[in-house]
C-alpha cells in the first residue's frame, strides 16, 4: 500500500477514535448524572420518612389524602433510586424491582378505600332499628332505636334513610368521583381552599337528584308515619353518619339538622343533611380526629317533631371530672335547640345517684327566649313571658326523672352518656338522642411553670425523638468506647452515627453535636422510644464523664442533675391517637420505615433481604457509592476522557470532567491540559489545599530493620514492581464535577482513593477514604493503617481496617466542616507516605502524630 493510500486510512481511523473518546466522555457524564439524581432521591426519601415518623407521633392532624400522598411520594423516590442504580451499572440490580413490588403489594391494601356494605334497605322504620343496624342507620339512630325498643323508653316515631341510600346517591352520575377529585386537589392547610371545596361539593350534592327509587321510598315512609299518627306530621331531619356519636368521635354539631320539615321539603332536607358531610367544619373535624373520609357514610334520621314544653341535655357523669358521679341536667323552656347550640343560658340541676335520687344543687338561669315550632316550617325564637324567665324550666321531680333515664341508658350501653331530651305539656319525657360522653381525665398535678425549672446547662438542637431521660453522661468517640457504655447512660456523640444504634436499648437518652432527624439513628431512636436531641453544639465539652443530667428532648434543653418537675409534666396531647387514619398509616409504615439492612459488609446485605422501602434505600445508596468508586478504576475510561493538570508538583494528575468540574475557559483549551485556577470542583479544591498546605519533608530516617523490611517487600510484592503489570499501575486522577470528586492516587508505595460530595445540603454531603499498601512488611503496613485510622477517628470518620486496608467514611456535615476534613485527608495523602517504615518505633510515631495535629491547625474549625 502506498503512502497516499495509507494516509486517508490513518486519518479515518483517527477520526473514529475521536468519536469513541467523545462517546466515553458522554458515558462519564451520564453515569454521574444518574448518581447525582440517586443521591437527590435518597435525600428526599430521608426527609419524607422523617415526616412520616412525625405524623405517627400524632401531634398534628392529617387525613387519608395526606397518608396516601406521603406513602406515594416515598415509593416514587425509592423507585427512582432503583432506576438510577440500574442505569449506573446497566441493569445489574434488576432484582430490586421485584423486591420493591413485593413491598408495595404489602403497603397498598392499607391505603385502599374500604368497601362498605352498600346493599340493604333504603329506608327502615325507627321501631325496627337497634344497635345491630348501626352500619345501615349510623350510631345516632341505632342507639336511639335501641333505647326505645330495648329499654322501653319513649322516643319519637320515625324512620331512617340508610347508608345504602347514600351510597346509591353517591354512585349516581359520577357524583362520588367528582367529589373525590375536588377533595384531592385541595390543600387541607389552606382554609380558603377548603372553604371553596366544601361549598362546591355541598352545592353539587344539593343540586343533584336522588335516585328515583330512593326518593319514592322516603316519601312512602313519611306517608306511612302520617297514617300511623292519624294526621300530617312535621319531622326533624337529622344526621346519623357512620362514625358519628361514637366513643372518641362525637361529631357534635358538625352535621346539619333541619327541624319541623313537612312532606314538600323532605327530599331537599335529606339532601342538605347528606351534603353536610362535606361542610367545612365536618371535613376539618375528620382531619383533626384522624377519621377516613371514605369511612363516613351518611344516613338520615327523620323523626316526628315533639311539641316540647321544656327540653335540654343530660350528662350521666361529669364531662370534666371522671370522679364526679352526679348527673347533670340542663334545661330551657321550649325546644332543646338553645341548649344543644349553646345559644342561651340554661337551668342546671345536679342530681345525686343516691337511692332514691334527689336534686342536690340547682342554678336557675334568666331564660329570655325560647325556640318553638313555626306554624309553617322550621323553628323560631320567641320572647319568653317575663314572669317565666326566671322560673325553673323543670321541677325537681322532672329533673330526677330525666336523671333516672340517663342512668338507665348509661347502664345499658356501658359508658357515660350525653342525652338530648324533651318534655311535652302533658309531662311525657321523650329521648331524642343518646351518645357516648367525652370525659377529660382530671389531674391533681399542678402544671409546671417554666420559671420553676432550673436553668439548662445547654440548650438548642432539634428533637430527633421525643421524651425526657435521666442518666449519667457517657462520651462515645471510638468503637472501643461502646464496650464500656453503662446501662441507663446518656449517650453523647459527635455525630449521629448509624452504628451507635446498637446502644439504644441501653440508653436513657441520646445527645449529638451533629446529625439530622432524618438520619438512621434518629429513626431507630424513635422506634425504641429513646429521647434524642441532635445538633447540640458543644455537647461533648459541656459535660464531664459520669455527670448526671436530665435531657428534655421536647424542650430542647439539658439540665444538671435530675429535674423531677419535667417528669411530672403532662404529655402533649396526641390528636391522632387511636384514630383510624393513624392506624392505617402505622400499618403501612411497618413496610416503609423499619431498617433491617444495617451492615453493608454482611453477606445478608443483598436485595432479597430488603423487607422495607428503607432497606431498599440503604442498599441503593451503598451500592451507588461503590459503583462510582469502582467506575474510576476502568483504564479505558481514564485514558479517553482525561486532561492533565498543570501544577508545580512532581506527580502527574489527570482530570476527568463529569460536566461542570472545569470552568468554561478551561474547557476551551485544545492541548488536553487544565490549569488549577480553572478547577471548579469544591471537594477537589479542598483536597488539593490539604495536599499542598505543608511541603513533604521526604521519607523518615530509616533504621536498618526498616530498610531490610522495605527491600524484602519490594522483592516479593508485585504491586511494588514498576516494571510488572499491577492493579495499582495507574495514573493519579480526579473525576470531578462542581460538587463531586473522586480521587484515585498512588503516592510512593501506598495507594489511596477519596470520594466526596460537597454542597450546601447537609444531608447529601459525605467523604469516603480508602488507603492501602506500603513498602514495608505487612506488620508495619497494618500499624500504619491503624495510625491513620486513629487520626481519622478524631475527626468523626467511621473507620474500618482489615490488615493494611483502611476504609473511612463521613457524612452529614455542613459545608465548612466537610471542607476542613477534606483538607485533612489531602494532608494525610501527602504526608503518610513511607511512614510504614518507622511504625515499630513508638517515639517516631508519636513525633509524627504530634506534628500532624500541629499542622492541622492550618485548617481551623469554623464555628
């Protein structure tokens, strides 16, 4: 082949090589982008899980829409982590998808809407209703029917429009789907938005037509009621929703009641009561009490109006004091509406439970107005005759009769009762409603005033796990310290390291100087119920070992000695405790927040052992970090995409730009070189400062044994033979972006790697350090690894050493703190070379250690 024929071939081959290099650089950028997105998803998931843990505490109200949205957001973030991890290594972690869907299938049944009984009679006569019909008639009408049919008490005649009617109405013309859509688009914390949604839904229901068969049965039931009474009657149309008037959720006054309704207005009144399920106050109540919206179906009681001479409410026990067994009867002239609504002052009669019962106290109010049935429809307020305003609305005998009925109803239902009643001019007593009475536990304890508590030794930080703990201070700085941790001690840490979770079962409280409430240790502390206060600056130096302290995690303060008053304080009220919404969230959370995979070096650390979404998150993060480390060792990528760093050091460094690690002016250079001032990577610049801060003085003076050790090792260790193929025979290079750096380096006879992510988001920041090798024998290399490990341990790194191989990791620090530690790593990379030769000389070792810590003062801590 002639030169002229050969030249185009060579040119074409060179062009192809340039295309290959460009493709390799694109691969670098793509891989890093997936890694960055995985880290972002990991951070987002941590924060969402912390939000879930806070919701489980139950201090703030929330509804099922929030629960479903939160669990969905967590699942979405976890799925993104799996996807990006597989993109990092071409689908090597596909099995995680299978495990993810297994866990999802365990969570979803708890989040799905419950299927209620939608079949049954549309209308039931009140005379046929008892507690067994509560699912069709609602607790209010079911207990009223029970009081009349089982106890023989007088109740108004009437009928119940059942939940089967309500469900059929909601299914008609897509009404339910539209209501769900409106609710799901509303922010429950936005009062204005909730008001608008409430108004839209109520109007939508009122303007919709009841199914024809339901409307027909309602009117037929009304006509039958009139025939039984021998005349046209007016009825009270009252709510009786599922979940209403039950123990712990009375819904008092949250739904609509319409009084004195005739036939012409009956259908509209029923729709208005059904629509009141979505009144603003009813929706807020369900959220505050943790009641699922889909668990509330509305039935409607239609009971005959009673022409009341007097009416009111009776409490079978005191709502304010569980030790008060007297019965309270509240009464006004006319209908009981004024008492129920709280619009007028009422007479109060205190009736003892003695045999016979008797009135032991009374307060007679000035009853200026009273409610009566209007001649047409509805009720009206009229002015009371002056002569009767201050007369008792009940005689003592009538008050005792009401009290006796209240006691009978309590005995029958087994818990204190709140009873609405009315007495006619003929003296007939009708029970209009009975429901469980909400009682507050009375306490003889005095609420602690903040001024009576001692001044804290230190305060601040964040509540990672609530509560108050007392014990003796114990600092854990190194792994060896954990062996001496006393039972009941207060664990004090620099960082909230996940590995310290092993001590939680023995702790009375935890204090850390650093760490967030979304971290693993915080999660496990909450699971164990151990009070934990994180981010307390100066905690390690503020207390002596063995000092007794009280840790008030809720108050974010630490006191010297035992503060008894803090332990006597009433706990904060958990609004969601015992609610169906919280129970649902708790069941779902079992498959979300628990962490089983804690040791990445364990053979059990694999996809098949991921039992929760938290396990998958932990696995994905660990594997992603490993992938990025190992990726940098692939020779073909390094050669293709690198630029040489121009610097005044004897070693050659090559830069692999992952996107934005080199400033634009540096990327424009055509000589495949880059200047230090063009480096745009924050973690690399920090490392470089440490590497160059103090010039290396050269190897230490080697005594005879050390020199012989080096010479012998050089003859038997192929990694030290520069003429042979070695896994360490590679360039010194940095993979960088603006916030990321991965260094692979050979300094002398030791080999090291650093990976770091450095930015303003504390939860994303981390640094990993690998160190191995040396010129001396294995004993001296092991001693040097331990020497480096002890130094790193002082700066909060988690250190693991296996023979001469050291791995250290640090995470969750602020930008300035992380920069300082990266500078220290850079210093160690430069100044620990060939120290293995003097590791058996304790005096020399101590001298170097002293020098190192003196030099570290060049990198002062930022307060």
